[in-house]
C-alpha cells in the first residue's frame, strides 16, 4: 500500500464521477477560436485539404448551373418544340451531373489519407504529453477521461475535418452564389426568399450557445463512463469477491441514464433548430412560387425563368437545412478540441535540470566519465572523504500539489545521508511519508524545498532521463504491462542485445523468479496479460524486483518489495539481494525485521521527519517507537486508538 501522509485523490465513484478540469458554466467560449488551435496539426496536409475544399466548392457550384440549363431548355427548345435542342439540353444536364458526382468523389479521396494522418499525429502528441506530465497530474485525472480524449474526441475531430468543416465552407459559398443568381433572375422574388435570413441567424446563435453546453456535458459524462468501465474491469476480482456486481450495475445504469438524458436534450435542441431552419425557407419558397406564378400568368415573367428560379431555390434547400446539423457537429468538435487541449496545455515537467548545472555552458567541456551501463559519472565534489558521494537529503520538504491550504507538508526538514555503497532501511508507521520520500529520488515528484544529491550532484540539475538512468525502483504494488516476461524485466535496462539474455537470467535469479518463469508455457516469452493479473502477487513482485536490479543501477530504491512473499521465498530472495546491495547505494522501505537486517543502518521516519538514525540493534535498544514498530505494538496501539 502507498504509505504517505498525504493521500492522493480517489477515483470518482460512478455516482459522482466528474472531470477534474471542467470549465465554469459561464466561461466565455469561442468555437472558432477553439477550432483554430487544430491548425498546427492540419498544416502539414494543408495542400490536399485546400484542394479538397476547392473541388467541393466547384462541385457545388456546378449544381447551381443546372437550373440555368433548365431555363434555356424551357424558354428555348421546349417553347420552340425543338427535339434536337431538348436532346442537347439533356446531354448538358448529364455531363453536369456526372461532373458533380465525380468531383465529390475526388474530394473524399483527397481528404481520407491526410485526415487519418492528422488524427494519428494528434493521438501521438497526446500520448507523448501524458508521458511527460508529472505524477501529480495522473493522481488527479481519472484514466477514463484521458482515454476518451485519445479515442472518442479525436475520432470526432477527424469527422469534423472531413465533413462539417469543408461543407460549412461549401454550403456557405453555395448559399451566397445561389442568392446572387436568385437576385439576378428576379430581384423581387429573391428578396422574398432572403427574408428568413435574419431570424435564422438569431436562432442559430441561440442554438449554438445551448448546444455547446450540452455537447460538453455529454463528452465529460462519456469520459466518466469510460473510467467506471475501466475500474470495474480492473477491479473485477474485488467486485465479485464482495458480491458488489449488482450495486455496480445499478450505479453504471444511473450514469448511462444521465448520458441518455443529455443526449435526448441535444436531440431536442437539434430538432428545434432544424424545424425552424426547414420551416421558414419552405414558407419563403411557397410564397415565391405563388408570386412567380402570378407574374408568369400576367406575362411579366417567363416560364423558364420561374423554373430556373425555383430550381435554384430548391438546390439551396440542403445547404440551408444542413446548417443546424453542421453547427451541432462543429460545436461538438470545438468541445472535443477544448478537452484535448486541456491535457496538452498542462505544464509538463522539463526534461532538463532546473539548476545552474543544467546550463550547457556551466558544464566542463570534457564531460564526466561514463559510469556503469552508460550512466554519467558524478561530478567531483569537495569535502571530507566520508562526506562525498552517496544519496543525501538536505532540508527536504514536500507538499502534494492538491493538498488543502493549512495542512502541514507531508515531509519537512528531512536531513539524511546514505553513504556510497551503503544500504539504508527506512522504517515508519503507516502514513509517515515513506513512499513519498522514496518517490522523490527518481523524480516522480520534486521537493517543495531543500535538495537531494546523488554522488554530490544536485538532483534538480540533472536531466530526468539522466537521473532515472542512475536510479532504479521497485514498488510494493508492482505494475506489469501486457507484454512478455522478458520485455517487462528488460525495460529498465539499456545496452547491447547480446548481453540481454545473460542479464535477464541474472536478474530473475536475484528475485528467485527463474523457477516459476521457466515453468510458464513459453518461458520468458510468455505474455503476462494486462496488469500481470495472470500471475500471483508474489510472482508479480519478484518480476518487479528483477526489473529494478537488471540494469545494475548505482542507486536502488526498494519500497517494501518482499511483502507478498512467503517466508521461505523471502529468505532466498534476501540472500541473493545481499549480493546486489553490496554493489549499489540503496534505500529500502521496510516493515519487517527480516528486511531491516538487509541494511547497514536504519532511519526512522515519524510525522514527516527523520527522528532517529542508527543500526537495527541500536534503535531497538534506544528508541521506544522503533522497538514498538518492530514488535508490532505500534499496530496494536493504532487499532486500540481507533476504537
């Protein structure tokens, strides 16, 4: 279990899951401004994208030429009873129809591959950003919310770029060109058809504001839904073990009903705007038809002109009718863009160090000699020989970023020196901050104050990849990936392929994992499955330990790595681990005397402070709190106080 005084936020339950960064309801939001942020990803494919838009505009304008051909047919060959002219006009219409269909097909071909590339690039950028974001970010964000942004939202953006964006341009151009043609043919009837424009603009503005809020709510709720599904799948053993499947199903049903309610609200909004967008132009067309017919009867207008006028008006029905649908998709895309950039805008942890040594000009030109496994050697430091090297905490303080104001820091005033080649055991009661302290060494978190040095070099001045090449860590709760045993263990090692097998077997031997790995169906090539749940807790813990020692790290951090092992296996692992600890500088979180005995010295962490340092026997003799922890009295005392 994570052993910290500051607990990280729990995942939301199905009943109250929410996005941690949801914007306030009254925030001023511009869909256009949001969508313009996609330009850096679209820019590499802009040529084909603009070609597709031009092709679509030309295809749509060809459709407006057809009514003019009809006018010529009615006023010319039809009126003159000229069969040859009728056949010629039919040929023109056929050619125009084929050209329009061919151009729309070309548009789809032009955008398919580039937009798939845009989606892939955005997904890769999001994944890279997630890898660089600090652990505190992942503590705060539900995984389902991140998953929905990487899948559902990006698919929605690809759909927007392929269809609504282009057709907003195409339909807008078509409406403008069509209105010009209408006014040229008969300006009085054209004004009748243009009468609904102003009320439609007002209605669309109101609709856009309401639909944007509903779209955001839906996408956030779908992210919450993904979180619940993921947690239920990963925690299926707990759910079944405690017979909670019915309550989980009820909670999931409540959340899906919320999604359904929001989707129905969106449907009502869309039906409302679509009804107005369809009704008002139909009334205008009907009015123009009556007036035009009267003008034809009076001889003020030719029949061909009326046919062309009405054909143009009908050709504009789809561009006008689609406005509501396209605005809805555009608002959903804008919301998806906002959600995507909520993650992309999070401040990442810089790879470079933050101190003066991170400046390339501050480093000596010759550079330090490389250490084991290609890790850079420590810069020389001054001071007495006994004070050089090792792992040192100097006035370290740490407060979790989301800790409430007024709560004391999790760690404060930590001064501790683990000499080079020494193994230090870290002991403390539950909640004293042991896991938090160990997480500072590989820079999973950075200290709020103070500094940590590795062989005399300030950890804050090292690049993160450089620091993690020096430090390896094994957690109490091991995480394995959906990969082979070999891939899981060797992910902590860099080096030539010809020595990997040897190092793999050595690490498995240290962790006493060689026997059970050999018994797996495909040995080290066996897939361990998601989270490694096909293995027992002790097997997962031994593979995590093997992963920590395989790279022969200079600094080794072990967070109670033997807690799931039986007594016999623990003794074998400890015997092999002693040889590894003899060649590295190690900090080992320990809860049992058998683990403490691996260390040269012991540090007692109490209330976020180091209160005592000494050998195991010295602290047993001189420190009552340590003696109580080792005897189990502290645990009994905590249970009695809880009563």
